[in-house]
């Protein structure tokens, strides 16, 4: 039986390697770890630029969603 899953994902670009939203979508589409499934990115939001600091709440292996969402508020 087939299924469709909707996944919300946060990508933290702490080394400034992602050029723009289109580049991010391309990276996801080209990901070797997702070759066995069909993916479609429907929306991309980005935060304002900020200085990275090792003491940030999002500098964890599993940061809290609320901490990540703080960067997406206008």
C-alpha cells in the first residue's frame, strides 16, 4: 500500500553554504539518502541573517522547535 507523508524540516546553515532557497531545494532533491522515495518541496521559509555563536540554543544535536521558530518570526 502507498502512503504520503508530510514532513516539516529545519535546516541550519551555520557555515553559510546554502546560496538561496532554490539551492536548498536542489540539495534536498539530490540527496543520496532520499533516492528511494519521491520528494517534493512545497515551501521554504528563511530567517534573517544572524551571527553564529556556540552558546545559541539551536546549537544542539536536537534543538527544540520553539528555539528554531524564534528565528523565523518577523
